[in-house]
């Protein structure tokens, strides 16, 4: 009876070790700030207050299109934080690099209420086509605290990754977000 318990324990440990070896550890990715040309002029304050993303992208796994109506979810390739939060944080950093020196851009989590402008962003798409080209489709609104009418603008930005890896996709997505920051900053001046 003792021998059978030892054998069962050994089999359980061997099975656990085999199961651990069969699943690779997930790779985790993030979007990064992309350098941009800083504008001249008076400093301003702004807040990226809202980022809305499609529900199919609201998951930890990286999503890729594998056909016109089929999405692929990469179980072992994940985002380091929720995509909407990451886009909000990186866009705020990208805008801060593009606005006049001394400008401050925050996210809604650090909102002070004294910002001169608030940016709301809705992404209808932020993923690669089946051929790997990253597509960013965005609509944004800049609201000025001191009156003025809020204007809504749209953009469709594409970036081709250097290869078909998740790391190259994340770099291309960062580049597309940097170009979006160029366009938003251009309209804020």
C-alpha cells in the first residue's frame, strides 16, 4: 500500500512536470512612446480623458485578423496592461513630446481639473490586416475649457511591421499611435 502511494505520487509529479513543459511562458508586450517634433508656442495643459476601444480588442491577448471575418487570438502573446489604458498612457506621453515646451499632458487617472484641453479618443480599429499591416482607425475630440467649440476629427493610419512577429506588430502600433499624436497635436495649436 505504501509503495502504491509512492508510485501514485511519482506519477503525479511526473505528469505535473510534463504539463509545465508543454506550455511555453507567455510573451508580454507594450506600446512605446515615439519621438516627435516639438512645436513652438505657449505651453498648455491637456488631459487624455477617455480612450474607447472595440470590445474584440479588450482582452489581454494580442489579436490579429486572419481573414475578412476571422480573428486570431494569440494565447501566449499578451499585452502588459489593458490596451485602452496603454493607448491612453502612451498617447499622453506622445502628445507631451509634441506640444510646446513646458506643456503638461496627463491621463484621466491624474486629472487635476485645471487642464486647458481634454482629449477624448475612440478607436474603431487598432489591429493588423491579414497581410500584417496595422490599421488604426480613430475619431477624437478636443474640448477646450475656455470656451470654443469642440471639433471631432477622424484618421485612418496604416503601418507595415518589419516582420510578422508580435514585437514588430507592437512597434508598428506604436508608430501609428505616434502619427495619431502628430495629427492631434497639430489641431490643438
